[in-house]
C-alpha cells in the first residue's frame, strides 16, 4: 500500500531552470495539496485541488503552477526556479467526507536552487 | 482567514514526565477539525490525534490527549510518560468541515526529550 508518493526525493536546480514535482496517491482521495516547509515557518500551502480538473491558490502560490488532470495525480511546476524556492515540498491528500478527515502526506522533496 | 498559532518554538521534557504543547486558532466557522501531526527527523508527517469540533469530549490516543476549548479556540496536546521516540517537531493544524476546505498549519514546536 503506497499511500502518497512524491517524485523525486531530492533535486538540485540552477536558477532559471524548470522542473515538475509529481505526487501520486492510491487512496481515491478527492483533496490534494502542495506545501512548502521552511525553518520557523511551518508548512505553508502553495496550491490545492478539491477534485480532478480543479485547482486553487493557497497562501504562497507565486512562482508555482499546478495541474490535476487525473484524480490520483497532482503536479507542481516551477517554470523558472529561484533561490527563494529552496525548500522541502510536501504533497498531501485527504477524503472529502466521512470520519477520515486527516491528510496523508508524502515523504517530501528537498529542492535546492543554486 | 483562518490562522493557527503555536507560541512555543521549542519545549523540553524529561523521559517519563508529562508535557503540554499549546495551539490556538482563529476561525469564524462552527464546524471544523483540528489535528496534531508529528514530524520526526525522517521528515515523515505522522498524524498523532484528531478532534472534531462538534464533539465536546477531548480526543485521546494512548499517551496523547488534547484539551479542546472551543470558546477559547485553544487546542493543546498533552504527552504523558514521554519517551525518547517522542522527540520531534509537532504541528497543530486546522481544517473547516465544508467542501473546498484548506488545511492550515501552525509554525510548529520542537520537542526535546532528555534522560
């Protein structure tokens, strides 16, 4: 049982390069989220999705784009990476109803932009 | 906008003792969920405990319990009989019950457990 899987686990980018982070979940969850974690700032929401084909901005969306073409996948794109985007990125997913309201997390992606 | 505040950046507790981590939140919603997540050095986010706002009874999971004060918008985590494996970052999180709801985190409390 994979749960939430993030690809890649680590990445180093040069300023101006682009990349896509992939999040895949096998729990048939409606909600999916992308967070970034920085020291002393907790987890801040970048973008989220409440269902296939939908996306919405979170707290810190600038410099990122997302897509959810399939229910099980949520992609986070950086078109032109900047050093300020050096962070640990987490994907999460959750159900829309029932008791299972908690979010399940991937293992994170450590991204360094040099 | 909903906000979650954890005012203790770091806490320390001796093994076998009890520690309480604080969390307050701001919301105009009446129906919502509150969570405590643990993040050990492995970076994995692990759910510790969950509280549904419409339930007056405080949630308990083994050595972990919460003190949920809805009127005061307070949601503290008590860890009893602390163990070395409890050392981690602890995050408080809030989510309204409606659709299109966002999960909002506090800034975290780093818990050290000493011998």
